[in-house]
């Protein structure tokens, strides 16, 4: 059991630094809105991961293959990210006083939902968790208790690492002027647009370039 936890912690740490829209939005939220806002956003992200993990656990390799044959799912998620990125980039609601940066109490729920949806719309997250389960499952003897312990430890390490990222990003808040906030949000918008375009391109790639089996074999080797 202890060996399973020790194996899961490094994976959780690496997962926290996977570059994607959630990574940048989390840092931006911490820097502009504070620790509590970023915490609620991150809890939404974690809930989406748990949701995908549950689906992945009760699914099979066949579902993984079916996802690779449904490029429309990538296009759908990519279009949503693209629209969200463009909205963030062109939004005029940038210039605020520092005292106005903190969200209202009711805004924490919206940040939680935002974190969940931003992670949920990326079908690649589900593919990722399916791949991890397919690779890790046999080494855990497909024992439900060991699998639950492994992924719980992995998500715990992921969450704790994110807390440190939030605290570091929060230090930037004191140096943020309205103009800098404007450029942070514009940069975030560009990153989200790029992530959306990448997902859309994945949807239009030939099927043989989305071969999940080859990807898993590559990881194993």
C-alpha cells in the first residue's frame, strides 16, 4: 500500500505542471482574485478530474478507442475553449481598482463551476485518465482498493502542489496594476485560443494519428 502511495505522488506532482488552459487560468485567478478564489476554482477542477476518473474506471479500452473515432468531441471542446479565449481577450471589463479585484461571496460558486467546466469540456482529460488506468491498473492487480488509494494519493499530491502554485502566484497580486491585469488577461486569452485551436486540429487529424494503442505502447516503452 505504501509503495502505491509513493508511486502516485510523483505523478500527481507532474500532473500539476501539465501545461493547459486550467494551469494558466488557475495562476491568473490567484494573482488577480486571491487565494480563496483560486482555491474554489481548483476544487472545481479536481471535481471534474474525479468525475472523469470514475467514468474511466467503469469504462474499458473500447471506450478509449471510440473516443479516438469521434473527432467531433475534440472539435466541440476546442470551439468552446476558442470562444472563451476570444471573449477573455476582447473583454472590456479589465480596468479595475485593486480593491475591486476580489470577487463577491457569491462569485466563489461561479469560480468553482468555472473550474469544473473548463476541465470538463476538454475531452482529452478523459482520454488521459483512461490511458493512465489502462497502464497502471495491471500493476495494481486491478484491485479496486489499491486503485482507489493510488488515484486518491495522486489527486492529493496534485492538489497540494496546486496550493503552492496558488500561494506563489498570489504574491504577484501586490504588483498588479490595472494595466498589468489587462495584459495578463489578454495573454490568458491568447493561451486559451491556442489550446482551443490545438483541440480542433486534433479533431481533424487522420485517424491513424490518433491511435491510442500506439500512444500507450510508447508510454510503456
